[in-house]
């Protein structure tokens, strides 16, 4: 009886895996090699919306540039004396409307005050108003709009009519009426006014986002499993509905800084001896022909700040909206 032919032996690969052959032999690769790296992070876990957004933002030059400008603005708002050690309230009428000179690169305004020092120190009031007003608007609008969108019914109808009333109030005219009767010289009346008239916009955004999120299958599954309304709202709906609020609030922050400058320019926002960009622009406007530098520097700082926050909001919107990818 002839000897039975033995099957062709397949060479073993690393880790005991058997490599494929040209004769079509079965491949017995190790599980880690056969599966390959899983999509997502290095650990094989899929990225979430926020990690995906951060991955895109780190590679967006618009975001990096605007974030760099904003970090610098926050730095000089917290510690203006780091780059402008002078006193913003110290003025010399003998140097009124003088141009730039060594140690005073922006020149002097109509009262003989150093424009550079007052421009740097003016960032504190403007940035404080913008940040505090944005936080107040985002919290109040998100809570009211989220509850209206989640529960609906009479609460939603009442809130919708209230927001319609606030939308009908002209912002600048409302500021002239409300702030003209307040004698406080701090930033808080301006912050309170912006929160009072700014929350309806965020409320509408939060309401729509919550209505969309609560219709998803994972919310219905959580409700079927007996989850309470509080758990559904905080654990399932809020994390998926907060992205539009963040985008709108980031863009609105620059708008609130411009609104504070407008109200201060009109004389109903911050008032002297406070230092802000709106006050500087208002004080320099009568001397714009003889001393244009006193107007251009604070106006330029205001424009750059507003543009930086708008660019940051656009970059965050592009990163958080999957439809734009």
C-alpha cells in the first residue's frame, strides 16, 4: 500500500500564528492581528462628539489664532500692569493730544492721559462684562428653554410669549431707558441689563435642541426602563443639546463686549473714572481730526476682540456640527 501523502506544513508566524500559503491554505492569524486597530483612539475606543470636535479644533488655524488672541486679552484683563505699569488715571493737560513718543507709543488723548495705558487697562472692564454677561445669559436661557422644551404644554406656551415680548424691546433703547436711572459706577448694572435682554435668544436655541434630543431612541429607551425625568434631562438630553448653546454663547460674547462699548459711548454704561474702550472712544471722538490716534487704538482693540470671539464661535460651530464635516 503506497504511503499516504502528508499535508503540506504551513510555516508558523510570530506569536504562534500560522501564515497563509500560496496554495490557498487557511490563515490562522492571532486575534489582535486579524482584527487590526479599532477605529477611534489608540486604545481602540471610538471618539465621542467632544473628542472629535477637539481633534478638529486643534488642527484649525482659525481656532488657534482666535484662541491665542483671547488668551492674551484675558491675561491683560487680569494683570494689565504686566505690560502697562502706568496709572490710567494720571493725566497731564500740557501733553493733551500729543502724538507718540518714547515710553508712550500710542500718544495722549484730549485730557493728556496715556492712550496706551488706558487701552490696556480698559480691557478689564470690557472683557469682564462680556464673560459675566455670557455666563448669566447661557445659564438662565439654557435652564428656562430646556425645561420648556422638555415638559412642553402650558410652560412652553408661556415662555414663548415672554420671549416674544423681550424680542420686541430694542436693545440700545432699552439700555438708554434702564441704565440712565442707575447711578452705580460698576460693571454689574450693565451685566444685569445684558442678561435681562439676552436670555431669550439662548432660550430659543436650548428649547429647540432639547425638543430634537428628546425624540431620539436612546431617550425613549431610558424612559421605558423607568428613568426619572431628572435623570433623562441631565444624563441623556443635556449633554447632547448643549453644543448649539455653546456655539451661540461664544459668538454672543463678542457682541456683548461691543454692546457694552456702545452703551458706554452713549453715556449710560460705564462712566468715568472707570476705564473701558467705550469711554475712550467717546472721549476721543471730538478730537478725531487733531488726535486720531486717541480714537483708533481703543477702537482697534475693540474690533480685534469682537472679531476674535466671532471667529472662535465659527470654529467651534464647524467642529460641533457633524453636517459641516
